[in-house]
C-alpha cells in the first residue's frame, strides 16, 4: 500500500482548494447525460481530490445497471484512455460501490478518472478512497505543556507534520555544552565528540576526547570576566537536544520536534564558553569533514544546531567552516541572539549560509529579548511572556546530577525548533539541499500572530504548512 496518509486537516484543506477550483472552472460538474437515465437523478458532483489512489468510491445513478452497458459504461472511456481494467469490489453501507482501478493512479490520473466517471452520465458522485490517519499526538505526560509544538497560533503545528515524518534517517549535530544522561534522550543519542581543547574550560582533565559528557559550566563571580556573576551549570546542551529530539511517546516527559532523528552531541562550550577554533573544527567534523587528530565522524549530520552567540563580526574561520559544512549538505541553524538588538551585530547570526532563528513568545509576539532584523531567516518559539520552553534538563548545580525537566527561554531555545524542522524536511525528502530547506521553511512560515515590525524573517515557522510543500521523492 503506497498511499500516503493524509491528515483530516490536510484533506479538508485540499478538498476546499479543489472545490474552489471546481467552482471557478465548472470542470467537475457532471456532463449532460449521454445515455438514457431517470430524469430525477440529482446532478453529479465529486471530490475530485488530487490524491494518489487505487480504489474509488462510486455512486451509480439510480437505474444505471438497468441500461445498456450498465455500470461498466461508467468507466469505459476513461479506463481505455488510462489503460485501466477497473473492477467492482463491494457495495458500501452508503449505497455506493467500491471500485478498484486495478493499479495506483497518480494524483492527476486520479482526478481524470473521477472526471471520466462523471462524464459518463451514469454516476452521481465519485471520489478516491483516500487513507485517513489521526494526527500523531505524542502521549508523553508533559506534552500538554509543550505549547511551542502545538497546532495553535503561537505554536509550530507539529502534529500534522509528524503524520508525514518524525525525522527518521536524519542526524542532527548539537554543538553545545555536551550531553548528560537522560532517560528521555539516551535512546536518540549517538556517540558524538568533545572538541574543547582547554583543560580549564573542559573540566574533564584533558583536551579533546571522545566523551562529550557535559561536565558543568558553572563559574564563580568574576571568573569568566571582570565583574561576571557567579552562575550554576546551565545544562544548555541537554535542553537544546531535548527540543530537537527528546524521545516521543515513551511514557516519559516531553517530545522532541524530530524525535525520529538521532542527535550527535558535540561539546564545544565549557566553563566561560568556547573558542572559535574549537567551534569551527566541530562544525567541520559534525558535517563529515576531516579534523587533524580527531577520528572521522561515523555519523555525519545533515543538520547542525548552534545555539551559540557573541557580539562581533563573523570570523573568517567560522565562515570557512560553515561554507564547508553546507557544501557537504548540512543545514546550519543558529540563534539570532538575546540582546534585543539587530542580529547583524551577533555572530554567527551575521555569517552567510546559516539559517538565523529569532524567538517568539507564548503570545506569538517577538520575544522581548530576541534579536531581530534583516539577518533573521525565520522565527520559532523560544519562550518569554506567558511561559518558557519545556525540555530535558539536569538537576545538578555544578557537576551533573539527576535527570530532570525544566523551562528555559532564549533564541537558543528557538533555534533547535528549526533544526528539528529541517530534520523533518530532510527525512521527508533526502535529496533536499540546505538552500531548498531554508526556502521551504520560509515559504511555510506564517505571520507572527502578535505582529513583528522589527524583522522576524519570513515569520513564525509552521511545520504542518512547511511539510505540505515537500513533494515526495521520485521513485
Ligand atoms: Ca576533554
Ligand atoms: Ca570529555
Ligand atoms: Ca518523552
């Protein structure tokens, strides 16, 4: 059975569009009766839905079987034209008949077949026997708190997109503070790598190594810069990874945007941050490139998330690494920054070849802290007024403690929503290039319900609308 599943919402939209087209052209009205039939027969009508189908539901006109070639006359002409040998399968409780076309018809053939049936004059209505499925709704106990994923004006409308794919076959590299053990993440985690060269930053007693465990990024007052405040460990990488790919419907916690994808945790941020040189090497390695002294990445990523930022121009080293990753087919998603200013002053948001993500709040407005402006590609939920983004976390204040959940807000939280959406697109059609993925995300976006005068890119990302733009791969 190769029929794609079609959500109720998607089907309604499609029917609505086709009905409008039919009204405009009159193409779907039944042709005048060419054979004798009762004059009381109601005018034919159809959902000439452009869906692939092998079976069709056909309501023959009363008395159709009593005349001449009878019911087979209904498909004689169009069956010959399309090279079909239709057969009646069974009567339905509605009084209509299920008719097999004998093979799967593509969407255009499907419409032609229905129109041909109507043109016969012995059919009241006909429509493809399309497949329905329920929108995939995760059963995770805290999914109800994930307003950012819901099909609401401020949410990204993931459930209908998940009908199509949850990201299977795609790997997303999360360049961040590393990973912590978590029952809602472990099953989706690939080995990854630790790119922190400085033993001061790394806290694991050495430079680069194969274990991207997050050792904690806490710092004492004044330790990171003059006057810097003391801070507890953020477990930023654990939170970002959960938004991309927390395990769905496992009876625990939350669901990720692309729970069917796998995450490659790449540790680049430690105590007081990370260096350009380490981050650039990590970008190259994550996308499958060669880094001296580091074993080849057995899991090259098709999407790279960098919820990372700083003030200043895009370093040449960054741009070179990003260009190389994109050339290898990786979509590079970055946060716009949290300074409530134009993102053009924030790196890597001001680099070329990146998808730059601003943050919206629970009211669908640009979040108060979010950067904005012409550098922004698209906006995604990042939390703020009304509530934060719930994801996986760790309870440790310094070193890793127990796995837990919690909310954070920031463009760092918005970016992984788009990295996840890019993974869904890549899963739906693996031949999509980074440029096509960026264009589709923009094309599918909707205006921010709260408005945005400062520059939110193409608008608020809408996963359902974006996935609907993706043609299935050609066989
Ligand atoms: Ca190390
Ligand atoms: Ca390590
Ligand atoms: Ca879960």
